[in-house]
């Protein structure tokens, strides 16, 4: 009877004690992050390099400098060669419209991948397009004109990523579709969640277009202004000038920093963000924050002697913005080298106050991850959703892989996204650190509780 | 049997339909707030007036201008006279320390209620104090010296209000306690969650001090710098100069805007924030956001034809920062006029992304409020805590009253709180609107479901 009682007691007490220990451990991770703010210092170092468009010297400089950081921390580091396109914006773009002989300057920027305008600029009448249904119904209205897409992000979405998703078409295929209708240029409303004077760039495609027409983004403030003027003066003339160009492709790199697992070295937990960014700002949120979250998460575990049983890899992926080349190459090499990824984590939604995670994983493992919620709720993590993980790690997808994306509060993201405003001053140190600590806690809990497919 | 079935079905279907209706209604509230952004426009109007220190012309101007706004919306409005102290900062404060004949300027501001320094300033050696235990143990070390409190907010707290609470003593009673030990002046570290060059003011008390010594706040950046210098040069001399003064008390006002209830006009739901602010910024978060949240919440219900069965009162309380005079007078008049408050709601924690609410209420009602959680979780409201409500409405406390405080994300609050940085540019329109919509949804749900004490 005594023996049975002892067994019973241990069955109850051991998990209770373990739970208490884990609660304390999670707390120590957040305390260390918020007290040391090492991530914020690293993000300063990264953004001080400047914008890191794939193919630029800055992108490669970032890889090199952070390889040194990882080396100094005792990681095994290596670089993976990645060939990336090298598109260059050229001199600052200019644009204006003319009314009664007076020029009104507006703020634009070339979309990523756009061709240049003629050297003296492109001038034509403007046709405003407020939906793709309207565009489809057009016959010759765009012939010889500039297509002005003016489709705002829908502010009613609580998660602004859905608003972005519903409006991004004008940027991505706006030129392709307008060229089929005879347009000679495209001005697309910036994908910004507020009215502001900063144009927001981003990728576009010409796909199989017969004519490649120049495409720029106009700030939301000037889009509103232009739209108002067009109501009164439908034949007003718009002029824009930009000289971007593709140069020869460039050899660039993924940075991989590895820490061998003590008990299960052949099982790999990969965590990463993308080190490239757009060139208008310094990619502080997109995706400097994600790279630093990933590095700092593992650093926190290292500092607190909590390194996982499994091997951990921090990856700074190259060129998410302009073709996912780094992620594809990482996936190809992993397959070739038979790397057994069991968990993949990505942060690519900004350095804001974390709200939750999204998961792609076998059903039973998702259920077990939801079971960890009580550890993270005290830190503001409540949303455990099933809306994907991240673009870079999605290249690794298998039926067994546990894939997780960090989900910070999204209200402020599209105010700065892909614009000159995506700089360190827009990142709050505490919010950034909360993200790093959350990812560290996640790695710790998933590894300790063996939440991986058999 | 048919009748029984019909009854059974109606018992199941009616609540289900009601729930669906309510879900749609809540959604319409958030959509209207995020789409119209009326609150942000009002916050601009309010902050354009300037800082609104109690007793200032700006504080009274704000009351008058928003009375007009409320009148134009069809509310019955009235003002309640409140006598408030009138402390005036005077010319910009200056401070420096001297090392090897060189002056090092540091940023300070007078604490609210401080006396002036002598006209030429106050100069003395500095003694650094890093805890109240250290102060208590002192004998004559402070005699004729300036006490330099340097107690940082503890960054490990997830909710920064706790960090504030644990460090605020140096500001509030720093001068009182140091004067007992012979100090002739006080320099207190700003209550800021980051290292920055902006001093943060706030209230202080002399209580029954025999000597009233001048007290200022020093920016966290300069507090760190001064501390470092003191290690090397313990006898360095510090100089500060400020000329604040109390003038005659002033007649000011609470603004009350009322909408009579359609079914239960004698039961009152009061919602408010404080219209006064500190003078260094324009009180955008503290507590412009709370006033606008309150007004906009009721405006949203009005716009969507959802006005409660009960009477609703929006109150802009006067002088929370400097003595709670407005709240006390509102409570006194309510008692005198036998106003039957059943629900009181306050927003005074900034215009950031809402995270939850805190409640003070009878146990059974708290349980019913928690039962509403599923309506608000889709909008990011997860934390239903029991940590108080708000300073202004706390004056109305009874055993029966349902008291609720809005709890926005707190990570950024103490970066701007009581400093020159508390301005409109630090408020994100979407985050502000989420707060207003949340309060509107709360009023709607509490009223519709009769979550009030009998």
C-alpha cells in the first residue's frame, strides 16, 4: 500500500514540480531578454548597415558581420551560396501632375523589378482604377494612358495582413494586367494602412507580358489627392521619371549558425528570418526583427544553459523579398544532405508586441502545442491559429514537420512596411525583446516536451 | 409532442440566433470605428489645443470645445464646477554639472507641485540614492547636499504599470524624505521604461515636510551619465534652476454629456477619462486617448442605432493628475443628486492596442462578464483581470457597482508618459480606434445582457 501511495504521489508530484520548474524557466527567459536587451543592440548593428536589397553590398555585409557575431558566440557557422537577381533603383524617382500650368509634386517610388521610364520621363493622361472588375470591363480606355490603381487596404480587417492580401494584386500584377489593355505606365496606390506621404515599394511581376511598362507606387496621401483632382480634371496630365535597372546576378549567401544537440543531434530545429530588405528604409521590422528574434532566441537559451537536446540552426535567409532564392537553396541543400528537420520556426511579421503563433503541423502535435498555452499566456500570447507559418520555412514543408510563425500585433506593420519608415526608431525595444523571449520559450518547450513527429 | 419540440427548438435556436446577431453587431462596431477613424480626428482636435494642465486656459478650452462637439451630437451636456490648484512651470528649467571646469548640460523638468530654486539656481554636491533602504540608513550624508534618486523601473515586469508602481516613490515622496535627512534639493530619475533624453514629470507631495525643497526629474540618459561621473568624481557639483509657482486656485469644469436611456433611464452607465494632462507634451495618450475612447464609444453606438436601454454619461474628468478634484466633485454631486450608477468604465492607460479589461464588481457579475469573452477575443481582448478599474471612477465605488478599466498593451506607455513625447504622432490611429470600439462593444453587451446588480 505504501508503495502504491508513493507511486501515486510521484505520479502527481513530479509533473506538478516539473510544471513549476518550467514556469520559472520561462520567466527567466523573459527576464533575461527584457533586462539585457541584447536583441535591440543587434538590431541597431544590423540596421546601421543600411537597406539590404538582395544583390547589394549591404546585404552581403550583413551576412558577414553576423557570421562574426555567431562565431564569437561559439556557434558552428557556414554560408550557403545563393545566386540572386540584382535590381537597382537608381536616382530618386520624381513625379508630378500639372493643373492650370502649375506643377504638383507627388511622392513615388519604383516597384521592385520595374523597368525604367524613358530618360525624360513618361507623361500621359491618367485613368483611375478602383477594382479589378472595372479593369476587366475596360476596352480601349487605357490605350496610351497611365493606369492609376487606387484600391485602399480595407481598414475593417483586424489583422492587417488580410487587408494587405486583399489589396496587393494592384502592386504585383498591376502592370501586367494594365499592359494588356494598352496602358503605357502604372501608378499604384501604396499598400499602407494609413494616409501618409511615404511611398511603399514591393515586388511585382511582368510574367509573360508582351510589353513591360514602368510601374511605381504613389504615397497614400498623394493617391487621395490625385483621385480628388481627377474628379474635377479627368484629362490632367501625369509625369513620372525613374531609372531602375537589372544588373548581372550576384553571388550572395544564407548564413547558417548551428549548435549541436546534446542528446538528439540528428534532429534539427531550424529558426530564421530573412536578412535582405527593401532599400527605402533599413528593414528594421521587415525582417531585421525576424533575424534578430531568431538569433537572440537561441542566445537566450545559451545564456541560461537551456540549450535543446536537438540541434538548433539559426538561419538568416537571403532574398525573401525578390524570389525566395535563399529559402529554396536552403531546402535543396537540406534535402541533398538529408538534414532531418523536425521543427521550423520563422519570424517575418515585424518586431511588435507578440500576440500568438500560427502553426502548420500534424493534428496531434498542434493539439499538444495548444496544451502549452498556459505557459505563454502570462506574456500576452493568446492566439494559436492555423494560418500558415512563413514564406522561407514553407520551402521545407513535409507532412511531419512542425512549422510555426510568430504573430505579433499587426496594427502598425503596414504603416512602415517596405517604406522609408521601416527603421530602428519605429521599433520598441521591449516589444522586440518579447518576441525573442517568446521564440526561446517555444523552442525550449517543444524540445523538452518532445513535440515532434516520430 | 409537436409543441414540446417547438418549445425545445425555440429554447435552442433563439439564443443561437441572438448570439449570431450580437456577433454581427460587435463586428459592425469595430468596422465603423476602423473605417471612420472619428476618434483619431477628435484626438487631433484635443491635442491641437496643447498641454492641458489643471488650471490652465488650455484645460478649460478643451472642456468648452468638446462641450460643443457633444452638443452637436445631440447629447444633453452640462458642466460641473471644480476648483483646481494652479501650478505653473515657469521658464524652461536648466541643469548642469561641472567637471574640470567644463559644464555638462543635462535635461530636467520640475516635478508637479515643486517649489522654485533660488533665482540664481541651486548648486551643491550630489549624493546618489539607489534604494529607500539606503536612504533610511543615512545619518548626515545628505546635509546640505542634493539627493539624486536613481532607481530604474524594473524592466522584468511584463506589465509596465507594475514597474512604474515599484519606482514611483522616488518621485512622489523623494523630496519629503530627503528633506528630513537635510537635503536641500532633489534630482529624481525619470520614470521611463527606456533610456532617452526626455525628462518625465509627475505629481509629488511635501505632505507635512518642515522644509519644502525643490525637486526635478532628470532624463534617464542623463541619470545614467551622472551616475557614471559620480563614481569617478564623487564631489562633483550639480546646478539646477527652475521657477515654478502656485498661483490662485482656478474654477474649472468636468464635462458631462448624457443620453437618456430608452427603457431604464434611471440607471446610469458612466464612461470617462481625464481631460487634464501634464504640460510637457499634449497628453495624447494620458489621457486624451481615454476621453476620446469614451466619447467615441458612445458615438459609435449612436451611429449604429445601438444606444443602451440605460442612460449613458460620458465624463471628461478635470484634474486627475493633480488631486482628483474633478472625480471627487463628480462623486459628491452624484451622491447629492442620487444618481444611480450601475456601471462605471474608465480608460486611462493609453491609446495602445487593447489587450483586455480589469474589473471590480460583485463576484457573480464578474463571472458573467468573463462569459462575454468570446465576443471580444476576435479583437485581441484576452485578459480579464481583477487589478482595479481607474482612479477617477474609483470615487464612485460601492458594493454593487460594476467598475471596468480598459487595459491596452503597456510596453510603450512609459516611454512617453508625462513627457514631451506624449503627442499625437505617438498614437497609432488603428490602435486608438480598437480601444473605442472595445468600449462600445462592452457597453452594448453589458447593457443588453443586463449585467448590473439588482
